[in-house]
């Protein structure tokens, strides 16, 4: 039973959040404190200053890796939101005149998946919830908005896959393709899941949902293989958006197509186009810079942060370019929101660093190795079931 002590930090989080109903920061603090006690007690291996220092180094470096995405991600969201992105997307939806079920699929698995893949942190809800609330009752809108959050591996330009590969000592390409094999069927089912939250979907709506699901999943897979996991979720969301536009324009007149073209080129949507271009440019430039010997990195010997490969580079570049365009249009007023970025970022960053500290302390104390050995002794199928349950937890 000793290896199960490694699960005590998870238990502390469950008790704190679900039992005591306290904040995420308190839960993360409880997890870190529990992991520290396990390390200090020497349950699995004797505590040492060296192991504590290794855990501290890894935690700080991983926090830098995450912060390099979170901070420019929030900055980008602030810039795009205050530039009128929500109204611009609403104009597109109005021009397309989709049925409510198709509109739900367009918003949740098109716009929502694309935005969450670009930014992460659940910020796509800032756009999807208002759009959905204008079409559906409150509980339906909430359900649909949560459907749009179901492709976690591709959120925030796939930062979770990048960190997972780093911690597991895996090639990013190998892990990302495995992620698609596991989560690709989930992507395919999401548009059909949307129909559970809309009233009286028709057979054409179901047909559209099936096509959208197949397109979403296959596009994510193709983009993962040929371009990279960072842009896979973005490509999938854009594919559903394109399918929805084709549906909305089917049998329409030239005036409607012209109106849609004008809506798509609205200044408020430029930040998204700039960000997509920046991501592709980064993917193309990194191999050239590596060949030239330009690959600055921070490393502890166990984890490495390759600076130019961070999705935060594209987010920061797109934010600066979008901010410059907005300042030209608004005569400098676009910078007034900058102080709100650290105010929004400190809570998630604090929670993340505490959870990272908990994880690295469990590694250094030998708790993770003991738990892995226990699971390995269960046999293949019980081990898969146990790991899946722990991962979900």
C-alpha cells in the first residue's frame, strides 16, 4: 500500500476543491504541501538538499515555459477582445443564416476550438458563451460552450503536449501523433454531441454534424503529421468554420457572398489572421535557425526550455503587431488595458507553479517510480485502466 501514498496530493486537491470548496490556488498549495511532507518524511527515499534543489530548478524552468505562453496569450486575448472580435464573429454568423443546430456546431467546434487552440486557459469562453447565449437558453449555451473545451491536448497551441513530451523524454512528434490517435475520435464526436443541447435537430443537421466531426478529426490529424501539433487544433477549427460557410452560402446570391467577404476582412478579425501567420512563420523559421546554430535554450539537465520553439513567440509577435495596428486606428488608446494582463495571469501562474512543485517533489522523492512499478505489476489491461483513471483525475 506504500506506493499509494503518492496519490495523497491528488486526494488533498479533491478534498480542498470538492469538499471544502476552496480556490484552485488553495488546492495547489495543499498538493505542494502534501508532496513536501512525503519528500521530507523519506517514505520512498531519504530527503536531501540536492533532491530538493533539483525539484526547485525543474519547477522554475517549467513555470517559465508555461508563463511564456500564458502571459502573451492573455495579452493577445485582451487585444483581440477589445478590438471588437466578438461583434465581428457575430456579424459572420448573422450573414450565414445557419439553422440553430448548425450555428451551435459552428460556434462550439469551429470558433471555440480554433480560439482555444490559439490561446488556451479557457479564454475561448469569452467569445463562445455570449454568442451561444444569444441563440439558446442558459443551460443549453453552457453545455455547448463546455463541448468546445473538450479538446484539451490542443489548447494554447498544444502547450500540454510540448510539456508532456519534455517531462516524459519523448519526441514531440511521437507523442502528438499518439494524442491524435486517442483524442481524434473525441474530436469526431463533438459536433454530434452539440446536437444533444439544441432543440429538435433534423436529419440534415445530423448529416452536417457527422461531416463536421470527420473533418475536424481528420484535419487535426493531417496538420499534426505534416505541420506540427501546435497548429493542429487551429486547423481543425478553421476547417469546421469553412464547412459552415460553404453551408451558409449554398444557393445564395452574390450579395450575400460579398457581405461575408467584407465581414471576414473586418479589422477586428485581423489579430487571429496575424497569429495564424505568425505560428506558420515560426514553424518555418525554427529549422533554419537551428541549422544556423541559433537555438537558445535553458536546461536543468532533466528538462529543457528551447526559447524560440515556444508558442509564446508567435503569440507575442502577433500581439505586438495587432497592438500596433489598433494604436494606429484608435490613436494610442489600445494600451490602456496592459495592466490587466498581470492581474489576470497571476492566479493561473501561481496555481501552476505549485502543482509543478508538487509533481517534481513526487519525482525526486521516488513516489512516482514506486507508483509506476505498482501499476506495471497489475498487468496490461488493469494498468491501462488505472493510468486512464489517474490521468482523468
